[in-house]
């Protein structure tokens, strides 16, 4: 297969879309994030990379907490909206029904089937972004989205971002930690 070199950028893979929530001066604010990822399973650490100018960053730094909410494809308009307008000029607190866990640290979104409260354990400064690394301290899932007590992507129906398109998940391609076994030397 012939390859061509293209301009440097983060190699393209679909990004899972999450909505991060924070209290900014006591008010609920939400922003859409594609630069989200898992850093460690144990302890459960995740990161969001948010541009320094974003209004939400001030709240995360003020409280030391943010929430992660996984929007289903049915919430595509609300998800996109939270990524188009800033809490600095627009009140985004009523776009969703906020709820809290044990403490009023960061608002989670009732309408999203998967929610977590994250405590900031480290912040990495990049030229344009702040990367907030958070430990998941509370984790909630809508009961109908579980299969055998495990969150089920088919029921959650998350959004992925690929270029300028939102995509939905396709089907199962194989079994992890198993599909490669046939290539192991006997
Ligand atoms: C699909 C999508 C993905 C986005 N991903 C990111 C991201 O990973 N990091 C970031 O800093 N901004 C991202 N944004 C932009 C912010 O969500 C947007 O600027 C938002 O209005 C900031 O809100 P705030 O000022 O209320 O914090 C994304 C926007 C969209 C629509």
C-alpha cells in the first residue's frame, strides 16, 4: 500500500465525546470535550484537555472537581450547543437537569446515562490548554444501560467525533484479549 506524508497533527482516531461539568462561582456550567481519555484503570484516573480561555476551567480550579457525563446520540443538539457557546456569556446551567453525589462538588447531568465525579489530582499546563487529571470518586450509571451489571455501549449509545462529524458506534468486531490468541506461538 502506498502512503503519503501529511501535515503533522494528532493522528486521527474517533474521539469519545463527553460533557464536563463544573461549578463556576457556584453556578453549574457544562462544556463539550473530545480530548478526554482514561489514564489509569486502578486508581481510576481520567483526563480532559481544556483550552485555557474556557470559562469552565476557572470553576475546576476553584473547586478542584469536575464531572464527566457521557451524552447519548439523542442529545446531539445539546452536546453541540455546550461546545458552541461559553458560560462566560451564556447561561448553560438550565440546558440539563443537574444532580449531585454525596457532596456538592461538581454537577452531573441527569439526562446522560453515565456520570462520574472527578477530583483533580494533577494539572498539566500546555501552551494553549490545561489538562486536568482527575480521580473518579463517584460513578453512576442508569440502570437500564447495564447488561450483567456492566455499562453497555449499545444501550448508552455514545457519540464519537471524527473530523467534523459526530458518529455512532458500529457493532462488535471481536473479543478483546482473545482475538489475538490465534497468533500466539504454540
Ligand atoms: C464536539 C466538540 C468537541 C470539543 N472538544 C474540546 C476539547 O477537547 N477541548 C477544548 O478545550 N474545547 C473543546 N470544545 C470547545 C468547547 O466545548 C467550547 O469552546 C465551549 O463553548 C467552552 O465552554 P465554556 O467557556 O463555558 O467553558 C469542543 C467543542 C465541540 C463542539
